[in-house]
């Protein structure tokens, strides 16, 4: 199940990236839609795995949105740095990130 879930969430994230910028919050939301009974600690782990994988494979980059969301600014962070940032913010919030929180992703040009 774990490998199947990883592949399905990875594909869902790539699909979202093909349409628009993706907020980190969209990944746990996609997991909840696909696997509504998955425990929160596994949702977190899967989110971080997908982020690290797609960034390491240079399929997405992390950054911020500016100009009312019209422009993406790459933060120049490594996959590991982004995973650490997301994990730290998840801990600080005490929950999964919500709309607009933490970090955004864009496809690699």
C-alpha cells in the first residue's frame, strides 16, 4: 500500500503542477481525498517523501508567490531543506499546512 500510495500521490502532484503553482497544502489534501482513512503521521510522511522525490528528480522547485500569485520566485532551496522547512512548520502549526501556508511549488522550466 505504501508504494502504491506514494506513486498515486506523486502522479497527482505532477498533474496539479501541470495546471498551476501548487501549494504544499494541496498534497496532504490530495492524500486525504485518495486515502481518507490514512493516519495524520502517515500523511505527513508521504507528503515529505513526495516533495523530496520530485525536487530531487528536478521535476519541481520550491518558492514563494508574489504579485498576487501571478509570479513565482524560486527560493533556491535543496530538497532536504524544503522537507525540513515543511516538517518544522507542520510541527509549529500542530497540523497540516492550510491554504497559502509555508511554501509553493512550480515545475522546473
